[in-house]
């Protein structure tokens, strides 16, 4: 089974073909997130450069699904993580990828290489233990009623996981339910070091966090991110919350414009120069003279639906097997071999 990965779109793709691999120059990773940066990346498989109608080019990598997964597991997780965590991740990344191949989100290829789909950084961070985890779970996918599950995951739930409709369509997905997770509350520094790649360790306060903006700062951020002039923001009113507490309808009140926005990702994008850790937060206002400040006190990092990566890492380090980790975060599912 082969997967087509759209790695990069640029005015002109710069690359170097080697004997069995190729190197792409200046690949941007973590687009829009706080770890946004550029690097050169080396890939196995075949490279195709597509010319787009708008005079840009897209680099598309066709690669065996299992080889793609070895890189994804190495890219998403520090490959020194507990083996059971790597195996759990191999299964959900494989399941997710097979679903994405059936329902592509992109024109002309199955998945992109960034966090929008799954982080895929080629051979650079490839690690023997990630490869072992993929090989030992070869072909295994998570299923519900015989169909491959859409296995969503994120960094840290913050104490409770979220349901599907808070993040995406208004449907019930039976294996994405809200479960209590105490595992991610206070992971040891050792577990964190193992689980997070170097650049993710710049972030430490993701279970419980707080962000403060003056009304002026917040108004500027929202104007820039939304393209709409709300005037001065005078209130943020959470209208609807999901099962974990994540807001999926937020009323933004300004002196010139008022609007209700959702769902969780849009809220996170509009309320931060990059992206707020999560939409699970309380809003407090404090005033000083004629100006006031918004304080957002929140929990978790990511949309919260499906597997909590930090929680799963703690479970694995406490000796839980990957099957147990998967059934904890995706209730009522079964492991099967993909056809
Ligand atoms: Zn994508
Ligand atoms: Zn958790």
C-alpha cells in the first residue's frame, strides 16, 4: 500500500536527488504554531514535482505506507519513548492514514506532511525503536464495527477528553467519547523528555495555563487573525462547551462588531497570535483605570478528542500495554489487520 504525501508548496521547489533518497530545501514545519520553523529534510521513496495553476510547485512523495509510518512515529514522538506508546501511536497513525487515503483532505495527494495531517519529517529523525514499533504492529488498525477508526490525537487533554462535535461535524462518533484522564496531570520530567521532541519542550505549562491580554492587544490579535474590525473588544462570552469544557461557541463582543464563532480550532486561532493551547478556558476581566485586561485560564493542549499523547506516555511508562492504552482513549474499539 502506497501513500502520497504533499510535503511542500513553494514558488520553486529546491531539491537534491541522491542515490536512494532526495533532499528538500527549506521545508516549513509547524505552520501557524509556536514551533513554526524551516529546515532541510531528506526523504525515501519517489519525488514528483507538480506545477500548480498559480505558478507555485508542490513536492509530492510517494512512499510505502509502513515506511511513511516509521517516519511519522519518529517525527511525532521522541523515539526513546516507552515501546508500548510507540506501538499505540503506530496503530492510530496507520488507522488515520488509511482513512485519509479513503477520504483525502487535499487535492492531488492523500496527506500533507505537517501537523494539519500528521507530522512527517522524512529520514532525519528516523529511529530504530520507531521502526520496531511499526514492524511489530504491522498492518494493525483500530476498528469499530469492522470499519477503520478515524483516530484523532493531540498533546494533552488537561484532565478530560472531548467529543467529536466540539471539534468537527455535528455527529456522534461512538469511539470518541469524553473520558477522564488523570495520567497527564503531572507527568515526570523524565516522561516529558522522552515523549516530546526537542522543540516541543519549549512548552511546559500545557496542562494548566494562563494567558493575559490587554483589551488593546486582544483587539489587535482578533483584527489580524479574523480580518474583521471588531473595534475594541469588550467581552468574550463562552456560549457552548463540550464534554471536557472546551468552548465551541464563543461570543466576541466589540465596540464596532459582535460575532459568535466556533468551533474549537477557530476560537484558538482567533484568540492568539499563533494558536491558543486549547479552547478549554475561563475568561476573567480585570480593570485598571479606564483600561482592562482579559485573563484566559485554560487546560490542555490540542482539540482533546481521542488519544492524549502525554497521558498515553504515562500509561505506557506505568506498564500498560498498547492495547489497553488504545481501548482507554478509544472505547469500544477492536484491533484488526487492515486488508
Ligand atoms: Zn493535511
Ligand atoms: Zn490526558
